[in-house]
C-alpha cells in the first residue's frame, strides 16, 4: 500500500461524529410518550429504512432527486401514521429530529485537535440547511462543510465525493475519508481517496475483504495514528 500522505481530512457526519439514532429516538418519544422501547426501535427502523431506500432510489435514477429535508418529512409521516398521530404540527416537529443530534463524547475535542494539523471538511448526505443546523447543535468545527445536495445525489454516488476533491483542489489520493460506515469508505476508495474506519456503536463495520488505510477505535486513536504518519 502506498505511503499515507494527507493534505486534508474529510469526515462523514451522521453516525460518525453524531449519534443519529439517538436523536430520532428522542423525536419519536416526544411524538408518542407511551411507546415502550421495542416500539420505539421498530419506528426508528421504519424511519431509517425509508431514508436508505429512497436515497438509493435517487442514486439509481428510480426517483427524481429531493433533498434530505423532504425525505425526513416523509419518514416522519410514516412514523406518525404508524402510531395514529394525525396532527400535522406534530409531524412537522418530528421531521427535523435528524438535525438535533448530539456528538459522540470524543467528537468536539477530536475535531479541534485535528483542525490544528489538517484542513477539515464534513461531507454529509444531510441537506445544506440541515447540515448548518446540525453543525451548530452539535458544536462541530470545520473549515468547510459540504452537503450532498450540491451534487443533487447521495453517497455512495461518486459525484458526492467529487465535491470534496473539487473544493480541496487536491488529487483524491491526498484526501483521507473518515467514516464509521464501511460502505461509505468503499465508495470513497473507488474514487481514489484514502480511507480511515472509526468504530462507532451505530456504524457499518468493515468486512474481512476491506483494505482501508487506517482503523481506529475513536477519534483519539485516529489522531495518534495521523500524528505518527505526519510526524
């Protein structure tokens, strides 16, 4: 494997830096406080499966592009319908639950440390407005935050990763894509980006066949590895 020479670090956001499921769970509980834990988990799965399926349909051209805000509203309606809530205001309150996400315990300090050594970019499937609100809520520090909305598509479409390449002005092999989702890293790898997997409780672990450049237990571990690489 070629030596790791990095000019900028690109982070996935949802799941990698913030606890997306916890935020949506909180929104579901606020919508229907009487639900037990198993019912909340079923509704969370309903939400997530809808988002994943519809994003995939758009990437594959089976559905015209719509920003993540529209998909979140669709998911909120599905959840509300499932629990018999017909109040449009309640649905509108639930829809942005995916913007009110808490950072993982090591996220804020880790980004601050990395920002002293590398230009940092966020690269998210969240819309521009959702990403702005999410970054503010979680206290994320970036030099640039990029939304897949600018590519009118979703990861793992190569067009989304090209946004980071274009903004950085660097060749792909000089960028390090960091994510807790192996599928995300595989797509970045196909475009030539270097890759770092960070373990999170809600991530998509690597398969035995994956050959990512770095594997880290968290951001502190990732930083130590990058410090050793850069010297």
